[in-house]
C-alpha cells in the first residue's frame, strides 16, 4: 500500500510538470472538462439557492402570520385539503356532479383571540403613460408587522391614505410611471398617487399595485357596475395570527367550515401522508414523489451524465495519447530505470488525474464566482429572489468528482497503449503498427446487434418510445466501440486515391489507436445531431401537413370580447392604420343579457344562445340520453366507425378557425364571405333576402329554417344539461340557406346580416372585423400594431394568418453547428497526434524530394479523413434510430385514430400522416462542409517547413 | 581481473531478429563476464551488435538463446515485473543523449528509481543528494535538465544509474553527443565509479574513450573477434589519442 503510494507520487509529479510544460494542450483539455463542470455546478448553485426552504417559502407567502385562511368558494361545505393548502376537495363525494359553489364566511373560522389582516386581490385595466395595462390590484396593509416578508419596499413608502398606492418595480417599468405619478383605471375616475415601489420576492415579474384595504377594489367595482358592465371579481384571504399557531388538527377543524388553511406550523412540520384524509379519497394521492418516477429520473440523468463523460473522454483521449506519444522517450527512460508497466500506466493516468483535478477546481471555483456575481441577473431571469446562497459541498464535490473521473477516463486508453510498448521501442522511437484490441469491437458488435434488435422490435412491434430510444442508445454505444474495426474498412478505399490522401488514410487506418477515439467522438456527436435533426425535420413536415389555417393566407382578424366591444372602433382603426389591408368586413355577435357580458355567458345577468340542432338531424352517437349516459354505447365499434365516417349528421364542421363565439355564428354581410374566400352567389343573394347562411347541414330543419335559442337562465340550463334535457329558452327560427360543396369556412357556421338579427329579435354588439390584405403584413407592421393594441390594455385579439412557420429550424441549425465544432475539434486533435507521429515519414518524404507543401496537404487530408469517417458513420448511426422513432409514432397515432373511431369519439376522420423526412441540408453540411472545413483549417495552420531532419537515436 | 563473483555474466548469447528471408543474426554466441570494479568497453563497426548486447544485458530485450545472469539472477527467465524491479535495484542505464526526464530536477531524476521502488520521497531525495554530492554534482540538484549542459546531464545520468545499491552501469555511447573534452570528463566519472566498486559496460566506437576501460571487447557481425586487457589496450591505442592516467577526474 505504502509502496504503491510512493510510486504514484512520483508519477503524479512527472504528470504535473508535463502538463505545465505542454500548456496549450493542457489548457485545451482542461477547458473541455471544466466547461461542462462549470455549467453543472453553476446550475446546482442556482437551483439550490432558488429552491426555498419551507420557512423561507412561508415568509414570502404569509409574512409573519401563523396562517392564511382562504375562501374555497364552495359555499362553506366541509372540505379536505393537503398539508400545504395548495389543493382541496369537498369532504363529501359529489359523484359526477359539479362541486358546490358560493362564498364562504371566513370570519366564522377565525378563533377567538386571533388577530386578522385582510389580503384582497382583483384586477383592473390601469391607465399608464402609454395607455392601458391589465394589472393585479391588491389591498394589503403592507406596513403591518404581520405582512412583513410578503412585499419588499424598494423606494418611497407604504400607502398611508386611501388615495395612495404603491406599485411593483416591474409595473413601473412596464407602465412608464414613476413614484409620484398618478394612476387610475378604466371606467373609474378616481386618481391614485403612487407613493412607493416594491417587489414580490417570488414574482419579480408581477404587474401589481397595492392600496389600503377597501380603498380601490370596492369603489372600482361600483364604478364599473354603474357603467353597465358586470362587476369585476375579487377575492379576500385572511392573514391570521394566533397564539400557538395552527396544528394539523386545528387546520382540519377549520376545513370543516369550508375554509382552506395555509399554516406555518403544518408546512414546517407536515403530517404523515397517512394522516391526510384527502390522499385517501379516490383519485387522490400524493403524486409528488414516487419511487419509480425518481428511479426513472435518476436513470435518465445518469445516462446523460454518462454519455457526456464518454463524449468528453473520447475528445480528450487523443490529447492524452498525443502527450504520451510525445513523451515516449521519457516513458522509455522511466522503463529503463526500472519503471514497470504499472508505473508507465500510472504516469499517463496521472496526466488525466492532474488535468481532471485542475478542471474540477477551475470549474467549481468559476461556477461559485460566476453565480455570486450574476446573482441579480439570475434572479431577474428566474423571476424570483434567491433564498440564502445555498452551497451544498457534497453536491459540488460530486460534480467535481465527475471531472476527475472524466480526466481519468480519457487517459485510460492512452495509458494502456503506452504501457504495452516495450521499453526498447519507446527508447529508440521505433514505430510498430499496434494491433488494436479485438475484444472491444466484438463487444461493440454484440451491443449493436442487441440494441438494434431491441430498437427494431420497438419500431416494428410496439409503440413504446422508450424501447426504441433505449435500444438505439445501446446500439450507438456498440457502434462507438466498433469504431476501430470500422475505421479498418475505410483503408480499402486507399488504393484509388492520390498520394497525399492515400498516405493520410493509410496512416489513419494503420494507427487505429489514435484515430479511433477521435472518429468515435465525431461519430457520437454527429449521430446525436443527425438523429435529432431527422426526427425534428419529420415532425416539422407533419406539423406543416397538420397545420390548420385560422383564416385564408394573409387575412387578418381583430376581435374584442370584453365590455360589449367598446374598443372595437379603436382596434379597427389601429389595424387599418398599421397593416396593408384591402377589404374590411365588420362583424357583430349576438348578445344575451347585459351589454358587457362575454360570450357563453358567465356572471350574473349574463345569458347565452345555442344554434339548435333538430332532433332528426342529431348524430345518433351524441343524442342526449335522459338521466345522463352515453348514447354511443348502443353501437358496436364498427357501427360507430361507419356513422362517423359516412353519416352526414355526424360530420364535423370545424375546419380550423378560432371563432370565440357560441356556435360560430357571426352577424355581418357578404364582405365577410369575400374575406374568407367563399365564392357562392347564392349565399350573397340569401343574405340580401334576409336569410341566415350556414355551412352545416344538420342545423337546418325540415322547414328550411335555423333556430337560435336564447338561454337567459344559465343556472336552470346547466341543471337541465345534467339531466340530459334541452336547456329552456326562446327559439327564433330564421329561414336558412345551406352553402354546398363544403368550402373551408374557418370555423364560421352561420352568418346573417344585422337586419336579419334585428328582425328575429336578437340583440347584437360589435365584435370586430375581418380583413383581407394586399400583401403579407411584415414583422415591423405587426409589432407597431401590437404596441398600439397594448395601449388598449390587451382587450383585442388579433390574428394574422401567415401560414405554417417551423420553429425547430433554429434548433436544428445550432445542433448542426455544435456537431460541426465537435467534429473539427476531434479531427484537429487527431491531426495533431498524426503530425506528432508522422515526423519521420515527412522527413523521408522531404528526403526523396517532396515539395514542402506536401506537409500541409498531408495534415489537411489527415484531418479530413478523420472528420469524414466520423460523419459518414455518425450519419448512418443517427438516421436509423430517428426512423425507428418515427415508425413507432406512426403506429401509435394510427392506433389512437382507430380507437377513437371505434369508440365513436368525434375526430378528424382522415388517417394520421406521419412522414419520415431526411434533413438533407443538415446532412450536406455535416458530410461535405464540415470535413472540408476541417481539412482546410488543418492545412492552413500547419507549417509547411518542418524542423531540420536529425538522425534519430539508434 | 578480480576473483570476485561477476556482476554480469553473458553465456552463449544468441539473438536473431526476424525469421526466414528477413532473418538477421545480431549476436552469435557471446560469452562475457564483468566483475565489480571493472569497466569493459565494447567496440565494433555499425551493426556489429554492440547495442543489442547492451539492451539484452539490461533486460530490455530477450536473447533468442543463452543466459544473462545479473547479480546471480538469470534474467532471461524473469517476468516483466521482475525485470523492472531488477532495473530499479541492480542495473543502471546511460544512453547517448536525452537521458533525463525533462519534467524532473536532477535530484528527482536520480531519486526516480528509488521512488518507483516505493521508497518515500524524502528518503529517496536524501539518497539522491548523497549520490550527487559524492560525484561533486550537489550544486545541480535542483536544476531541470534543460538548465544543464550536456556533460552535466550525462554525469547526473551516471549518478542515477548507480543510486541505491546498484552495481551495474550499462552505458550506450554516453559521450556520443558531447564534445571530446566534456566526453573525457564524463568517462572519468564513470571510471571513478568503477574504481569505487561498480561494474560497467561501455559501448563506444571511439578508441580514445575505450582507453578508459580495463578491457576492450571487439565485436563484428555479432561475435567477439578480439579481447584486450588494459595494458594491451593501452599500447594498442597509442598514437590514436593520449589517454589520461587512471583516476584523474577532469572537470570541464
């Protein structure tokens, strides 16, 4: 043991000094290992620091209070909650029915002797320097000691009077306001002065203002109601302080009154899962951490780390091999002085150890410095303040250990190779062609066959991605292990090549020990890139095919859902001013109830309407069954399939579109048909005659009319629905015209003129406009429009139909660039190694009269040969698993499709389209440009004149 | 010639490189014994087998047949590990040039065989310093090889070859890369070490340097063609170079 230690010390000393002497090479390898370590350590530090302890979390959410009482809005029925209070359900099972609704009396739950601070939130469209801004309005006495920790005052002071507010720094930045400005809200004439700025440590990006309790939300709601709009909603929770806090038992007692409790005591010391009744309810469970999920995550992380280490090891390996080769004489001397093979191995391995330890140190220290220095930026980026700066020595040590292991891993093969040389060969510089190991390629072949079989099984027999991915990974490792043998196959091509490339290829093939790792590194990187690129390109093709345009190409829609279309004129004007519009088709929508109601009702005084499907036209699969139940159960899968694909009553009429109104019913004129590209003379005539034009045959009854049912009592309607009965309401029948030939109507189901609507007794409100354009609006025009619309507080919804835009091309490009860099790096390292080896050949060449440029050409070709072998093998190894994955996906999608048809679920009846697309551009770049670039680069940086030949030691 | 047990014994040594058409007989039945205190010079034209003889004597290469006995151990039957240990404990090598490991100082170079043998770094350094002092090289202890002259490097190499209990120095053209004056000083040191009890084998093709030896062995085509003892060698070499008198250590 002691002997071992002393001889290793000597080895490490030699390795350390050697690393220092070859600064360039050492720095390169150090950077290769240290960079990922830096990244991972910095991530660990950031993650751990941003991960708050339960105590820190509590401070930020309930301040100094003992608990927050929240209104579950279930009318005060007893409920069950999670210990954290983030999830809850009624204690009594409600079956399939809806949960009870209604406010809860929080006061009743407050124990005697407790102090309460109210915390209310609502939202409003606030006036800013630029226009309107949708923001959160909070009413919390922020200066109260109980609230300490929830808000951090940055500037100014807390509001002290009812007409004062403070605002988050993000709100001030976004709105252009400052401390001292006044702010108000739309439909509200009361001004508030901003007296301070603050931030929420957990939500730095929150747009919020804070007023005194009762100072903003209540008067604002009153003002809005007065202007005829539904009152905005707000909610209030209680920050409660009580001696002794709230234990899990107390929390459960309070739950019985319909109140959810977020208790500090419970969060800091949570009860066992067995003591949480909610988890025992059907369908509930503590899904936070299951052992299987943990294991899967761990396995995935382990695989990624392992593959990354392998890749770095493969890249850095040749550098150690260069080092070992350059110091061959030195290793020979050690051998002559009694160094055994183990000593030689120790010296080369120590090289890896030294660089690994240095990389670990550099990476960890830099990560610490960078994370500390960049803390404010990281916090902004993550949108929350860190807790304490959390350094976990064990985790950092573990990450650092990976660096050391990577260094050692990279040096293993060179160490074994160096130790196998005889002392005499090392001393005399005699070069023998070393046979590469036959075991490794055989193991590789085994892995390739095994992995290939698994992946093949996965792609042909099953539809499990994991099987294909796992099999591919095993096969890929197999190919990496087989690289030496595969490199040998390339040697046969040499016969037909001219001198320089022939020499380069022969040299690479004869010295597989140094060529193989570099080729393997290129192979692994390229295979990954090609796999992802192929998969991505195929996905893109699929998305392109599946893309559903919401409007004809180049058309624009601008609609307003809020406040009865109050902003419609302003929006129309903004669109016309900023975009190159041609035809403008104004549309309105049918409104039931108060003026400010949104579509589909909601809120008191708001109703909705339905387009009636006559009983005879109902799809038999979807007929309402009294008492609830599924009509489709009566049919066999084959019948369902037939109904869905062949019966006109079951036909879906929803070819894309984004109509935000009930039934896709719009009120407008023939211009809309023009914008949507629907050419039907009969339809225009029908509109003029006061008919309703529809694209959906089942809507028209025997008398040729289409019924619109106004539902004013939504509560009664919901109850009827539950029972499978039609909703009560008054039906207005309107003569209808059916557009034949199934044109794409982009979600529009029915259209009538305002006059027709009025005649039928329907109220309408402005909805927006549809525009056709002269040419596609460009990015600048759209940004200008977005900026103008933002001043309206985000009430308008604008869509410009630009067709399918693929988003993955940037990812594919950066992947190709990454693989290119790895390729060039690995090829350059291998070339450096070949150069170190080929000195004698070059001297011989020079001696027989080769011009100096042969040296350049040779090194260029050496680099090119490595890069080419890597990318050719890598491309082949990458395309196949991607194709396997796609085949699996195709099988899965077809199965889903068949199942959906058999079950009678309405679905697009066209079979799924899952193409396999080879990314030729990426492949071309990798196969042609990268090796060419690597070769040129190597040729450029090689000196054409070598050192003066000197007789080698004999 | 000493009556003591020889440090190195070569018995009927044969070394054949390659086989068939490429067969080369590098050594053809060499018999040689080197005793403590004796310096033997091996001379001969290029390709006569001088270097092969030396590499086989040190266990860096194996004979096709015959025996090599170093300090009573037959190294032809020893394993790789035993051979390495033997080089650490019994045999020292000095080559033509680049003898020292560039990453180590003079003292560390000398200490290397001891450290590889598992001796603690401190103890190895003490021994190395002692060895260097003994050869009046103490002032070079902390210099790196590239901070020393060629002659200094070769003398440090001799110190390393003899550190510990090693008694056999195998020197392959140790003066080949040096000017003649420096070469003389290196050989003087080697001579003095042999006078102090070590056994040395010196391969050289310069008769001038061979004159430092007790005995000169002439090789041609792998066989010993002639042997001269010191006095004969003296007269043999007269006129080709004035050999200094024994024991005189000339420092450059």
